[in-house]
């Protein structure tokens, strides 16, 4: 099966197979009057004009903007229920961590996820994935962490794996059994951590249910020392390390991420200069989640300082029922541009190549180049600036995944 996309007004893409940091974050290739020739789901050639190939499918981009498909490198995709009942609490100023400490927040989603069947979780996540695809996400990450027991964590991870077969978005799984201390272990946190390390992690690794392990390193959740124990155990089993670090308070999360060379550190709202220096030293990708800052009414992470310090920045949604009930990566892109004061080209790299690198897929996707998967977006406009100038409306026109048209708006 082959395909030619021609009459592309502006083809804009970062270039390369590894994350871009510093000045390189904003350096993207722009080709006018471009074409992309695709064979069997892979980009074979990119050029200018219209080549004289006989192809099975031709798509006239009618002068529009074309970019790589978006990569959402941080989601909590599979969960039961929602948490709209927390809205009045949040509006009245009850802090996110207080709701959790009172047995709500993550723990209330844990109760709903334990109750839900795998079919129910699957249907719910499938509906979310459909919206994500229509908004241009062609690859995403999915974390577990709403089970906190063997059966439910496995149910979440199996759901994510199954979803790969049921719809076009490629899903990479992350095990996040260290998302909170479950209610039944409230007074025995060491026992829970022991159980995670000795019982749960080996099964996740053995059954190949996740590529990464993530820990919520936060005041009242897991300390930096506890996070280190869990992530070192995960690494010794072949899983990559990720870390929810400095989301609300700075307790050494970004310092730890650098020390253990985590593939990425997430949130980083409260990251200090020392934390940022440690990320740089450990070659850690900063996975920033501006829609969570918006939703929690928190400051925005110091993206420009991170880029200046030579840290590669990725932007993702954090889709989850508590701190970010939105899976629209375009919205996160807008928020990143205006609140981090990043240029459109820097944000594009953040949601494509750097995001792919944050989930270990930058050799396969995240740019428009020969040899990469044909994950391509045709936008309903002709310049990258327009994508960031408008907001609140889906600006993607056509989504192509692995060489097939999978969504049209
Ligand atoms: O990234 N901080 C921890 N995890 C999620 C929120 C999960 C929830 O509130 O359900 C986050 O913000
Ligand atoms: Fe998160």
C-alpha cells in the first residue's frame, strides 16, 4: 500500500531520532510546496513539487500545514468514574493534596477503578482515545496507578495493551503502582513499598505489561528516598524510570530524576535551580503539563529556564480524572505557548520529537523523515503560527497513522 500527500503549503517538523535541547528545541525544518511519499506505513521520501509516481492513494493537502502526528507522553488513560463531585471543594479552595489526604482524590478513583470491569474500562478509554485521535494524537503513554492492588493494576495494564489492538493510537504503558498509598496500607507504608518491589514489579516486568515505572514523589505521597528504592528496583528489572516530581512541592524529585538518569521527570512546577541542573546532568527530559497548572490553579513550570539550561522539554496533557480532565493536546500546546512563553516551533518539538523520546519511541516516530512511521497531520490552516494563535477549536483536518487515514474533521 502506498500513498502520496502533495501540495503541502508548509511541511514543518523537527529532525532527528533523539530529544532536542537548548537552541535546537526551536529548530524545525520547513519545506514549502512539499510532498510525502509513504509505503507500507513508513515515510520513504519527502521533497518539493509533485513526483511522477503511480500511487494507490493521492491526497491533495490544498496548500495546508502538515506536521508529525502528536505524541501525548503523559496520560492516566485508564480509570473508572470521574470526579466532578470534587469541583465545589476545589472551587472553595481545598488544596489537591488535602482532598487526597482525606481519602478522596486519587483514592476515590482507585475505588471506582477497582469496581469497574475490564470491558467498562476499555469502553471508557476507547471513547477518550477517539477524541485524542481526532485532535491529532497518534501515539500516547498510559499509566496504571488507580488499582494499587495486584488485580486492578494488572486489569489497567491489560486494558491498555488490549486498546493497542482496537484503535489506531499506539499506546506505551507505564506502571504506576506508586501513585498513592492504598487505604488498606495507610498505616503500613513500608509494607506497601515492599509489596510493590517484591511482588508487583516482577510480575509487571515478567509479563511485559509496561515499559516504564513512574512514582508520585510528593509531600504526603512518596518521599524521594522511597521513590528511589522503587525506581531502582524497576530499573533492575529492565523498566525505564519516570517520576512525578515537584508537581506541588519540591522534595528532591527532580534531583533524584537526575541522579538515577530517569528518562523523564513530570510536572516540575516547583523545580528549583538545583533540580533543573540535576535534570541537565542526568539527561532527563522535562515533561511539562500546562493543563494541570491551569486546572489546579498552580504556577506554570519554568520551561524557558529549563530550555536555557539545556534540558529537553516535552509537553503533554496529563489526562486524568483529578488534576486534568482534558485529553486535548492542542489545548496543552496553546497553554504551553502562552504561559511558558515558548515559540510555536519549540512547542511543536515538545509534542512530537521530544515527547516520542520521553516514551522511548523517537527512532520510530515524532518527525517527518524517511524511515519514520507515517504519522502525519494535515491541519486546517497554512502556518504553524496559526495553530497557536487560535484556541479552543480543533484545528486538525486529517489524521494519518501508519500510512492510513484514521480521522477526518
Ligand atoms: O499527574 N499527581 C499525580 N497524578 C496525577 C493526578 C491523578 C489524579 O488526581 O487522579 C497528576 O496530576
Ligand atoms: Fe500525571
